[in-house]
């Protein structure tokens, strides 16, 4: 039917709407769904070395392939939610994602160069963390940086934002595993 995903390019198409659970899922959640459904193995804990390693492996299979997420149909509501979150001010510093990642790209913030906020290299090894971490960990760090309450890993808010960020990165190549400052 043309909708089946090949593992070799799965990372280019996540997050995606999964009719099986009637929700948006990202690559980490899909890996856990496969573990529990097909292997009868327990789900791996978010940010665990095992989940990050498996996610980096699967995403690494798509290294060099362009990001190509779908935002039509049931995914559209998540996309719009992610866009709103990206544009909404939050925290004590009253900043939205767009204030850094659109309006101040290339400038410095505490010695780091501000990126365009693309997630095509995650999970990534961040020098600041001294180990690999997920995009959701980075999103939590951004919230902490603007003094806003971080969401839990895998929250619907971060999933929607992840879809919006993946759409913004459409056509960019998967770089996983990447190294970031």
C-alpha cells in the first residue's frame, strides 16, 4: 500500500501520526512500541543509554537522507499545535522559540552560536552533556533556559513541537549521530 516504512529511512519520516494509537509518535516511541508489541520486551526508559543507542542506530541508517515528515490529515492538528508553541512566549524571560531560532540565528548566547533549531542530528552528543541526548532533552533545556517549566519527556507538547521542527527541516539531511556544542 506504499505506507510501510523501511527501517533504512524511518528517521526521515518521524514524528508521524500512528492510526494504531490514534496519536503522534516519534522514533523513540516507535522503537518502544516495536519492543513491546513484537518482542514482548519492556519499554526502555526515556534518555536511557539503551533507548538513545537504539534510536541513534535506527536514525543513523537514514544518515544523509532528507527529512520528509507528513503534516496532512490527522497530523495537521499536531503540526499547528507545534507551530503555536514555537511562536508562544513563555517563562520569566518571556521568549518564544522563534525569538532565538528565527530572529537571532548565528548570534551568541553564553558562548554558544544560536542554531536554526533543527532536530536532524538527534540523538546527538552534546559537549555540554558529555553524552548523547534526545531532542526532548534539548527542548527541556531550552525551557529551563528561558525559566519556563519543562514538559515531561514524550509530552504531547514536545511531540507537536518536534513535528513542527522536522517540517522546518524538510529537505535537510539526517545527521545522526551528530555532535553539538
